[in-house]
């Protein structure tokens, strides 16, 4: 696990989200998670098939609460705003949307999104059509509302995917 400012990236995300949601889960291969306290929801399909499989696995999991919504966020996004879930929820409710997705600096950020659990049949249908499942087709097919997040000094939706990204994030913490 990558360390940023004496905490793992996952610890940063958990710290940012834990007060915003009822329960937190990790969608990952349990063998790759190591020792940590959050429940893990494994993909229900053999081999990595993309983020849509993770969404479907979470929606089908018996660990998921009886809430009507599922927030997703990447474990490598350490600068998540502390009001992200409430803002997405408000946007979703006002627009009676299936999905509320962040848009930052003009770009959709589908890995930072809130999903109404009523979309499960559409997710299943999309998985049957695609071998590698991303979110783009569902965002286009379902009623999606985009929440334009105001520009910040630090991009709150910055993902750390490389060592260079990690070094940049370290500089942002100073």
C-alpha cells in the first residue's frame, strides 16, 4: 500500500468518507487487502473485469445495508471533500436521478459518484453486453445528473496512479 503523509491512501479515503456514510466497504480481491478492519466485498466474477463488476458485486452483496444509495470512491483519491456525499445526494434527489456524478474542471469523474440501488437491473444488463465493464455507457443510458464541483487550490478528485502522482500529492500536503 502506498503511504502519503504517514497514512496509507486507503486510510486517507476512509477518514474522508467515514462521517459521510453509514457503512464503508472495500471492493477488492481479499487476498490483496492485507490486514485492515473494513469488510471486503470481492468481485462476483472471476478475474478483474472493470469497475462495473465492482459496482454490481457491491449492489448484490449481503453486506450492503438497506440504504437506497451506494457511494463509490477510489481508494487512491486522498483529497475527497468532506461534504461530497451530501452534495451528490442533494443533486440526485432534486433531479430524481439514478446516478449523481462529479464533474470537475469540465471532466466527469465517474469513480466519485452516488448510485441509486434501483439501477441494479441496468448494471446487470450492461455487464452482459460488455466484457470489460466501465461506467460510461450507464452514465449515458440512465438518468445521470452531473454536479460541477467548484475549483479548489487542491484538486479534490486527484487520483494517485503512479509514483509521480504520489510525489505530487506529497507536495500538496506541505
